[in-house]
């Protein structure tokens, strides 16, 4: 009797398992059917200079539902790899010298998402930059990561005046990639979206009410100009332009270097890349500052000179080797500014008697108190 009952139970279980298997197959064939509409592709932004006119791309209306996210041309949905640049970066606006803020440090899709009224670069104004390495032939693109470890997204890839940017992306796809174009004579960058439009800071910055930015510009004017300030780790062999806070101009090695008189100026726009410097880290943590023509900046006497002589400045640009007087420390002030110190402990600045530095003005290398030293800002000239 027990044997017959066991056989009956086994047969009942096999019958029920067969029914479950048929139902699962029916569900699987329905849900796993391939989609008839592939992901929409968008055309890549052409590698055009920032001042050139670019072709406008049609974008959906503001009230239309968002399309499927397009992939970058010649790139998979997930880039081949992304490589982090050292340190952090902040984005300064043109007219007001304000910073682009990711509200809440990022992670937002509803306004306010970004603002442009910050006067100092705190954590919400600092971004990690990642070089996006896609297929060969694709121009350099970058992703910007906020303090919350999310990425900045240009909604629709750009071309918008409302619901312009998000800061909630967890991975990099085409809408999270941007191109930077750099003008060495002014120190400004233009930031281009994948739609080949440009990022605009409305009013040149200092904007609180949303939207603070647009992504519909087709050419670069003043509101499309940004400073890409360096923050934190300066790495080594990187190229920078040095912004002088005394009068808001760029440091220039006259002639590209090689001078002992009228060697460094900070009162006019650099020409011929004379404002570009390479920082070469030394074993002791100091830096040699290499000029465009391959010479190095020298603090004569190791610093401590209020001015030069009629025949020689206190800062030269003619050294061809790195010795003690060619070494400087960049003291991170924690807000994307740096004090520059000679190896003997003096800081760079302007004498208090010089109201505005002009053609005859010289830097002093005799400031002992860091509170009175100039707080320089470094522009990432190697990005773009």
C-alpha cells in the first residue's frame, strides 16, 4: 500500500513540474524577444575650433518625452576605458569670476542642478576629470565627476535651454562626454557637448535661479568662456598658465624665456605660447618651472630680493639646468589657489607700493609671511 501511494505522489509531482516548465517557456519567449527598434545613434561633434560656426542639430521639444540615450559615435555604450586626471578641477565663469557649483555635490535631476554664483571653490565646485578613451580617431573627450561620484550629463547630448544638465549619472556614456578647446592668449576654455553645442553660463555667471546654464550655443562668445582652474595635485610634466590675482592677467615669459632683464611680465595677454609653463616635479616635492622655449625660471639668490637691478631682474628665465635656485614649492591653499615659495623659504608677490603692476613692475621674492604672498591660480593648459 505504501509503495502504491509513493508511486502516485511521484506521478503527481512530475505532472505539476511539466506544467510549470511550459508556463516558464511561454513567458521567456515573450519577454526575451529582440527589440524591433535599435538604440538611436547620434553623429559625433566635429573637431572644430571654438570660434568657428558649427551646424545646429535638431533636438526634441522640451515637453516631448526623452528619447533613448544615444551612444557616442564610434564608441560602445561603455567607453573602452576612462583614465582619471590627477587632482581636481574647478570651472570658472567669464564675467563675474564665479564657479560652477554642482548643487548638493551632485546626484540631481530636478532644479536646481547647478549654480554659477559661488565665489570660492569648495567641494561642490570641484570635479574630477576623466579622459575618455574610445575608438581610434575619436577626438579627446572628458567626463566630469562631481563630489558625489556622479557624472555631469548634458541632457539630449546638448542643445537645450531647460532641463539642461543632470548630475546623477553613475557611468559614462555619450551624454557624459565633453570636449575642451583652449585659447592660450586668454586662458579660457570652451566646453563642447556631444551635439557640438557649447556650454553657456547665462549672464557670464553669478546666476542662482535655474537654469543657470544652457547647452544650445553654436559658437563661442563671452558667456561660453570658462577658466579650467587646477585644484590639488599638480602632478608632473603638466602644462599650465599662471593667473596673477594682483590684476587678473596671465604670467608671461617674454620671448618664451631666455632673459635676465624684463624676463617675466603680468600685464598683457601672452602671445606665441609665452604664457605656457611646464611644472616638473623634483624628488624633494618642489617644482622646476619650464618656459615655452625650454629654459627654467630662476629666483636669483634663492629669493629674498625685493627687486632687481637696472641690468637684471630678481627672476630670470635663462637657466638651462635645474639647480637650487630653479626649484619652487607650490603651497596648496585648499581653494584651488597656490602660493609660490622659493627653496630658501621666500614667497612671490608684488611690493605693496605698486598699486597696479605695469611694464616696469617686478615681482618681489622677499615676502616671508604666506598671508601676504600672492595666491596664484593655475589654468589647465594641457586639457583641450
